[in-house]
């Protein structure tokens, strides 16, 4: 039946870069609106947002976000991450924890602590994390889709720490369900390299190449994760229906709610 290669239809990139919402306390908060999906229809602006962590938002940032009418904020950070850095939310926004634990955290800390970590070794560990997100943690993304389908939950924002890996896969799954092209999905993903301030604390003794591997985006890892998500279901359509719960009726409703 084919995987994402069959589902994603390559075409020339025509979309602008994602719409960044400039804030003082978060550097990777974006409106997902504007990407062209099913039947050439555009994702509505002001309905879905993706972001890095929100614990440093200023009062001015909260005022700016309140203007979006944000109803729901889904936190993909692990429980310890979220407890250590509680999000600041605008009035009226309801927090929904959807924790995806960073399973490779201990291994990554050990690797960085030895002072000899390479980019290749670090990237390999990140690949393990991406595969975990796409397979064992897929039910979390199904919960995210369920929330997006509820009218009263929108506008909805989802985020992790950097707004790059867990959030990046979530955005890729959502945009795929909406029929967005592979090129545009990857363009949205790598935009983190331009927007994010890369202010995640890392050990001073870690080699710079290892730090860069952690902070950079990895399109090849995202593509591999999506293929891994497809594999148990035999096709991308199977992933959407059986993995994310988007039956034909629900998929039509999903697209109807989000596409103009």
C-alpha cells in the first residue's frame, strides 16, 4: 500500500516560511496556518500553534497570546520537565499535559559527560528517541488529534521544550493528515533552525559538535520516524485511521475544521 513516500506528493515548494509570533520569552512559537493541504485548501490561521517551552513568557507575551483567543495548551514535555519549568499561560487557556518522556535522557547525559561525544553518536541517540516518539508514544499524538477535533479546544497550541523534536513530529503528523506536501512539512520542521534561540542548557564539557547535534533539526530522523509510524499499519492511510483514529468521517471533520 505504500508508506509516506506514497502519501506525500512531492511538488515544488511555494509556501512562505511559517508565521512566527515574536515574543520575548519564547522564540519558536508559530501559527501553523497557511500551509496548503487537501484539495489545495489552506490551513486556517489562528487555529493551531506550535511552540517551544512557555515558562519564560513575559506579561507582555501573555497579553499578545491572549489576543489569539487561545483555548488549550498541550504540553508534550515529560513530567519532570514540566514540573521544573511550569508554563505561563494567558487568561482563558486551559493546560492539558500530554507527557512524552525523554527516554534517552540518561544515555545522552552520560554521552555528553565523557567529553568525547561525537555528532554521529549523538545523532544516533536522537534517532532512537524519534523512533520511540513515533511508535511507543503514538497514542499521545492520537490524544492530541482528539483534542484538536473538539471545537471548544481551539485555538490550540502544542509544545515541548525546544518546539523541535516531539513538537516537530506532532506537527508533521497533523500536517500529513491535512494533506500538506512533504516539502512543506519538512520546511515547517527545519524552520526551528532559523527561529529558535538554542537556549537549552547543555554541559560545558560537552564537545561543540555534540551540542550542535542536539540543538539542530534532523530531517532524516523525522522522515525515518514517520516511516516507522506507518510500518505497523501498512500505509499512511492506515496510520491515520488506525493509529491516529482518523476514520474517513473523522478525517473529513478534521480537515473541515482546520482547512479554509
